[in-house]
């Protein structure tokens, strides 16, 4: 155990950095940076936890060429101006779907080896804040594009940048058993500039109350992963505003966006935009400061 602990000490930064979510909205570069920071502050506790509870999994990760390559790539981002984005791309282009990587994350979650990190963003709405006339997912079925976002990595509150991923597309579909899914696609990057291939995640969708969609993921390594999408405005059929709150075993993360039936906001009626502006103000959000995404160059049918 002593030798294993020593090896873990040398690798712990990589292993903690590896505790990054596979999927857009569950885990993000902000989480990576916080983990790295807290590794330095609480080194012995995290090392000991991994060594005692996840030694086998960490060893498998080091011995797995793809998992270890992911760690090395992440470490190579250290000190770069876009360090967080660089680490994100390492995970998405190399580590995504790697069993050893995911197994390590699950072990760390099971044994509470993740350090505590502050929430990313603020969960703004309550269930009663939703549009009460939306009573079924049928009312919002089909395709939606994120064209304006709240959590864009712009400050110390909204750090994650989840709402500025390029080509972010939602498709609510009823599957053969009668239940609903949200087929979600997006890429790494920001400001309409993709830096990775398209990433796909498909949470199950239910509507526990009017205007509130609950998304539950089963294709992510850290479960349960739950998001609550509050539809707070839908002034016309082609646009709606959603404020969302998410949680997984490692992080609470939040945001919001305007969704469009088309790839841009260009065809939005002025009255609809004013309605969104008014609703955003009610939640303390400056609508005109929200980040804008132009999806014109994205695959129209992802």
C-alpha cells in the first residue's frame, strides 16, 4: 500500500483532472480547474481516498493507453491561456467513452473522493415560474437550437460556459415504448466556433408539472445526473426560454438559454424578444448581455 500511495501521489493531479464529466452539461473545464486547485489544497485527503478506495481503477487507467493519454493531454494544457478549453477537448476527443476513464470516475463518486466544489451558476427558477399552459412534452416536441445563453463562462458566477457550446441542438422525440427522450448534440468550443466533433447524449424526458421538463441521463459515468428545465417563456411557437438546474455526484451546475426552431435568432419577432427581455429581468438576468450563438454552419439535421 505504501508504494501504491507514493505512485498515487505522483499521479494524483492527473487522476483528479480526469474526474471530468463526459457530456456537455454535466461536467466542464471549470470543474477541472477547481479539482486541480483543491488537489493542491487538500492533497493528502484526496490521495488517500483514491489510494484506499480506487487503487485498482487508477492503476487500470494508467495502464490503459487511451485513459493515460487523456491524462497526459490534460496535463499538457497546464499554463495555456485556454487551459480549461484545452482540457475539455482532451477529454472529448480522446477520453470520451473510454471504460477505464469512466470506471475511475464512478469509483471516485462511489467513495466520495471528489473534493467539494462550489455550484456553477445559480438555480434561478422554481416550478411555479414555468409556463402553465405547457402541459405535455408534445407541446414542445421536435427540434430546437440554442441561440442565446446565460452560462457563457463570463464571470466567477457563470463559469462553465455550457450555454455557449456551438451547434447545441435538442430534439424531443417519443420512442417506441411511449416515453420521451431529448436527443442532444453539441460540440466543444465557444462563440459559434466548434473545436471538437459532434457529441451526443440522450437523456430520458418527463414532465412532472406544467412547463417543467425533467431530464435523467443514463449514458454518463457519474449517476444520478438530473436536469430540470423550466420553460419560463414561450411567446411564439418558434422560440422559448428555458432556465435549467442540474446536479450529479460531483457538481451542481445551472444555466439558461433561448431555444429556436431555426439555427439563429434572426427571425424572432420584436414582441417575442421583448417578452424574453422582461422575463429575464424578473430573474435578474440582462437579456442583452446573454451570449449569442449562430448555428448557420452546423449540420441542419444532427
